[in-house]
């Protein structure tokens, strides 16, 4: 393996990077040659990321009798509902009423209900299920143990583990092995979860032992098989698309250029620096008596940002109960802004996740969290042994400060950046909940990892109708009425015609041929139906836009104009297998938020049940491909012609209780208005 030496260069010499002129010197710890692995571990499916998509991948792999290796940067399974603290299930009413979900997600909901005696122990109003993050990890751990026993598979679980390097075959098509670093505190050091992520992430990616961590170097390799096909599959279920960046397959980040597939895009050009905001969640407890509240030294820097946002939301009790995750005693009924809820009572615990609060929303090259490919090159992270996770540590640190400052604003603040003076009142009968046994499981009280709404998104392989690479766009799912004159006036005539044809359903050919004027075509009222659908999801297109200026908390800063144009309701949608297959590498499958969706579509394809469905698909596809000695891309390479093995895969998914389509899905059924 090639080793790197200490190098210095000017970032401003790189075309297209609008970064502060500086010298970047590779840290000796990064540039040092890799250590010899301490052990090798073989598996049939290597899952990178222990969030809901990764757990679902492992769950289906184990039920299929496979040997599964599962890595996770934190020590908790569950991602959104545990380590990221967002333990309030985002669901749509119709899908919830029909309980039309993947079998594993249904089992998760059932076990939450059995754990507490009810599905909503927090009595929150944002969801029908709000609960304690630490319990989600325990429930998911037992689910994987039960799946392992039932399917006679084998789970090898690697918490506190990151992938550091990949060995890719000479032809670039197969990942032959992966090098990982697992960390544990040495004797006498503070326990895990003492330090925030910004304080520990760079250490986690270094080979060398440190005062905080002792490292074990693990080499993951394929388990020997008898058939002439890829001997294992690697599934990228990470929160930011780490493996697709490390493997350097084509992907997008942030805003997509405006097109007929993405007509509501806020920019005519791509902008990789403006993905959705991310959030460090935290828990706070209602108390009977006022509590001492200590202002953080950095609070004045962040205070100009915070707001209730809208007059109808300007109630502390409403915000507290929005994502209340524990409520041992029922409070008196209240109503504010048209929302009915029970008031907080002492002992109630609320998880905070608020747009103009602990959301952190960088949108420039100076402060973006997820490094672009150019930035990865500039910092040496695409060099052998140079990978450090692909995130800007300074932005993590500032997001942590922002979250701690938001708590202080909630309990002691008197300003409001959007609504003005006289709206915000102190609420000192609350305390910040921290400690290793707290809901977040950290000494500092913040979530172990931030809640990520958007990461790197692959560009699928060229497909019919999408010669530059498959992707799911805005118009594939949105309920938006494109008769709005904005589109006819903003889009070029040819782009507008293609838009109207694309959403015209059975009249599309007539629009293309010019037999029907674009603005006279009937708008279909359903999502795009994919012949290679392997999963489902349903949620609104929900935006937490980046901010215009750097830093995000700057006084008077505003959201990126036009970003919310694409927001709104969506039809129930499908997960196309082509959206999970990256270019170049044949034994890499992508799940979770890194599948091939656009920036706008990703705002709906990011919630809990979708993540599980995509993971269930990934685990099933990997097992099916191993059994049948076929690579996933071969299941879809002849579309739109019939693909017999693809049909067999879809039957298997459905037989296993993992739906690939919603009831009554048909190109002839164009009325899905009852799906709310």
C-alpha cells in the first residue's frame, strides 16, 4: 500500500474551491503508514453504518442465514432513533393506519409498544410514537439476536468502528477488503461518550493509540463461497455516504441544477455546499422548582439565530411537548396555534429538534459539513490511508455549541430572531439532562452523532431515459401542481414541455408529439411507478434549508431563497433498485439517505420507515445475489425489457413481508389523492 509523507499546499490553487487561503499540512498521524491488522474477519455482507437502514440490512441478511458484519461509529444501534436522538417516528397517517410497512419496521413498532405498554410513552404530538433513545438501541439489539437465531445466520457487531481504507481490485469493479479501526478507552481513561463527536472523531480515524482510545485494526474480507460471483457485498448505510466517497464513485451533494426532473430547484446550477441542515439533539426535563441556568460563554455568538419561527408556534409548552419522549403523568389540556396537547408536568422529558434552534445550517464552502470531492482531494482524504470521515470537524464543534446555546435560549432567552421582542419568556423550571445513563447516553448530554437529513447521494448507472445516470427526482413523488405560472415563466420552453409531459401520465406521448399543449395535459395524481421497485416510503417533502451567509448563526442571516419552493406533500413512493446501485463498483450496494435521489426528493426519502425499507431491500438483494451468483446491476441492465430474476427478487421481498408497492399501484390508477 502506498504511504504518504508530510505535504503542504495552497487550497486556493485548486479551481472551483472558494476556501480561505491557507496551507494544509497533513497530520503525521494521518500520513503514517497503516498498522498491520490485528485480525481478519470474514463475512458475506459487510454493512457500514448501524442506523435504521444498516440494522434492517443486517436483519434481513441474518434471516436469510448470512454471515453479517455490522460496523457503527457510535456504540448504539438505530441511528435516527438512538445515537442521533430523533426518537419520534416520522410517519404519514394513511400508511400508519394501514400498518403498511416492512416486517422489521412493524416488529420495531410492536416492541416499542410492548416495552412501555403503549406506543407513545412521551405523549408527543409530532408523532404517534415518541420514546427514549437509549431504549431503541436495546430493542434493536434484541431484534438482531432473534433474527440471527431464527435464520441461523451469524452477526458480528463492531461498535465504535470506522472504515479507514478499501482495497479495490485492479479493474476497479470489486471491493476486495476493507480496513477498519475500532476504538475503546484504555484503562484509566474517561469512558466512551465522555467527549463530543468534534473532540473525538479525528482520533477515531487514526491508526495510532492515544490517551483517549486504544485501537484495534480489523481487516474485513469475503467469506469463501463456491460460486463464480462477487464473494461478498458491501452495503453503505452510513449517514453521509462515507463508502461512496471513499470508493470515489459518482455522487451528488447539495442542490441539483434546475431541470425538468427538478423544476423547483433553487439554483440553475449545482451547489454542493447547501444540503439540508443537521441537528445535535438533546433532552431536557420539566421540574417543579426553578433551576439554576448557566449561560455558556459562547451563547452571545449564537443567540441572534434562535426563534420560535412562526407566531402559531410561539409557545414554550407547544415546543416542549412537540417531541416529548417521556411523560409519566398526564398534564392539563392546552391548545395553541390550532394544536391540542397536554401541558408539561414535572418529570416529563423532551427531545429538542427545532429548525430555528438546534438545527445547524451551513451553506457555503467556508463552513459546509460534508466535504465535496474537491475538498476531499484538497485535504488528502482520497489518498491511501488518508480517509478521516469526510466531515469538517470545526462545523461539528460549532453545531454542538449552537445546540447547547439553544437550550439556554429556551430556558432563559428573551429574544426572537424572526418574531421580534416581547415573544420569548424565560422558562427556568427545566434542566438539561446529561450523563452516561441519560436518554442520550452521553456525559455532555448531546446526541452521540448529529441527526443527518442529507448526505452524499449516488448517481445511478445509465438507464433508459437517463443516459447520464439514474436518479429519482422531484416530479417522481411531488403532489405539486405544475400549472403554477412560476414554472411556465421560469423554465425554458423545452424544459417546461418535458416537465409537463413527464407528469402527464397516460397523455405523455400526446404532449411530446405536440398533439396536446403542455398546459392542457392532465396532471397524473400518483408517484412514478418503477419496474424495479424493491421498497416503499411515504413522507412530505420537508425542508430545513441552508443559510445564505457564513457562519449560519450570523445576525440577520436568512435561508437560501427558493429552497422551500420544492417543499410540500408527496405521494407514496417506491425505492428503485437502480437507485441503490452505484456506478463503477459491482459489489457495493447503497441504502439509506445515499441512494440516487435528487436534493428535493431526498427531503422525503430520509425518514425512519423509508430507511428501514431501503435496508430490508439491501439485505435481501445482497443475499439473493450471493445465492444466484448474479450481480445486482445484472437484475436491471435489460430494463425496460422483462427481467425474470428481478421478478423473482420482488416476489421474495413481498413473500417476506417487505412490500415493494402500495395497494392498488398501477399505471392505470392515477388517483392517489386518498393517500395523505
